[in-house]
């Protein structure tokens, strides 16, 4: 037996011994049972399975969390004021995540992280066209996580197919929503940061416009470009007042294929150690696709990025980053079992890559593969098992767990 085969065999054995120790949960999600309570329907109406949205669920979200854009008020108080629509009860939901992980990278071990996440979620209507959505991390990996999604949604402005989102959200949402993925593993390219530049495609503060002329959906976004961190001493949340711009265009091609293209441009000021203030210009171009074949769903994303001064030093060459992911989901006929796989790959021309996923920062490459299966025990309780391999660190990981909300 070759050394490589011995190492793979040893890895599988270690994971097998560690699996019985684990009681775990899946990746983050934004399923919110408050909507099911409001409309008195099953979570299955919008999800397949929770938290992934089906076609009806996407339409529901696009209508500002309503079944129909023009539906009459539901579960509201008659205040006698035509300019005030109040829900009888504040719509709240709770997410409670527990999990553990078995890891081997030369030595094996298991970690119980119970709880891992505790979230309070709320969302609903403010008026016929205004809605809101937010969630707060009461507990995230051992500390208070704070606000992530928090925005106002204005639907069909001027009775035209134009929506507006204002607040804090993920820049990548028009492509694939990280919070709705089924895997424990992440869409790593959206988290990728280069050098000292804080811009990525996850959470940021700004405004997004969505225009749907016919079959096309065009999204235009303006954000601060420095994430969701704390305010500066001058009480400004943008650390340099420069704005970053993102656009995405997508359309179905026939009945089984959806294609999209994206572009991003931004600037960031920074100071070299003991030197003058310098600026990094960055841009990204990318493409995404979803192919549906019977019970198979295949999602793919590619992004090319260039930064001309990501460490804010003089005479620095530009840095090129290429990356993406491919995802396969198979839903079994009974609708309760599913199988999945996720491949991530990112390569940077300089050792400046950081995807903030617990691995080393300032590397040239990130490369992982994971696969697993899940079972819908209850509509709001989903079991998950997943195995993953990090090719750069020769590290294996095993997950068993559940996701629930109520």
C-alpha cells in the first residue's frame, strides 16, 4: 500500500471513530417560521428543503414577504389610521444551532460546540409595498454576533417592476444566497479578501435596486465597501467614504437553465506603515449558472478579481485572483432525502488570500471538496451528514448535525 493510500485509509478510520461523538447542525439559514405562522401554512410551501427556496419562496420574498403584491392586510390591528398598518403580534422566530466537528490534519480530534448559533429573526410588512427583514445573533461561536441581515424592502415602486433594498445585506445575494445553502461548507469565493482590503461579496451596508423587465433581472448595488464592522471614531461607518459598485444581470434560458453575469468596482484608501496614504483600485468580473435536470440541480460560479495595491505599499505589482465553486444537489423522489456536493477553488497570484474560514490567511490557494446527505425529519428540523477534504492543508473534516427553527 502506498503512503498516500495509507494516509487516506487512516483519515477515513479516524473520522469513523469520531463520528459517534458528534451531535451537530448545518450551515446558517434564513428560514423564518414567523411567516408560516402568519399564513398558517407549512414551511414546505417556500422551501425544498429548509432553508433552500423553491420558485414560490423566491416569489414570496420578491413580493416583500407576501403571497401576492396586492394582497389585503393580514393579522393586523385596525388603528383607524389609513397610514398605519400594525401587526397584531410582532413576528418572531428563533434559530438554535448545535454542532460538533471531527477533524484530522496529522492528528485527530472532535470539538463540541453547543450551542454554536442562537438567532432571533423577524420580518414582515409595514405597508402595502414596504417590508422589513432582520436577524440578530444572540450567540455566535461563543460571543454576541450582532446584526447581519437588516434591511427595508420597497416593492414595485410606482407600480413598475422596480424594487429597492436599503440597509445591510450580502452583496452576493443576486447570484447565490450563502444563508440559504444546504452545505455546512461555504461558498468561499464570496468571502475571499486580498491583502489589507476589507471588500468582499458578503455583508455590506448600502442600497440595492432590482429591475425586472420581462425575463431579465438587473440588480445594481452601491455599498460602503468595508463590511459590517464598527463605526470609526468620527461615528462614520464607511472608513474612507469611497463607494463600491456592483451589478448583476440574469435571465432564464429555456426551462432548465439560468445564466448570469456580474461586475464589481471599488476603491479603498489605506496608509502604508510610516508612509503616505495610498489607494487600492479593485474590479471583478464573473459569471454564474443554475442547471436543473429532473431532480438534479447544478450551480456554478466563477469570479476574476484584480487589485492594484492591496497592501497599500509603494511599487507593489497588481494582484490577480481567480476562483469559484460548483455545487450539485440531488433531491430524492420522496422529498425528504437529498444528497449534495460542493467544490471550492481560489487561486491568488501573491500570497495575500484570506477566506476567513478558520484556515491560514495570506496564502496563494484555497481548495476544498465536500459531500454529504440530509433528511427532513420535520419540516423545520433537518438532519445533515457531510465529509470534507482541504487539499492545501491535507485536512479532513466530518459533520453530523441538524438545523431547526421555531
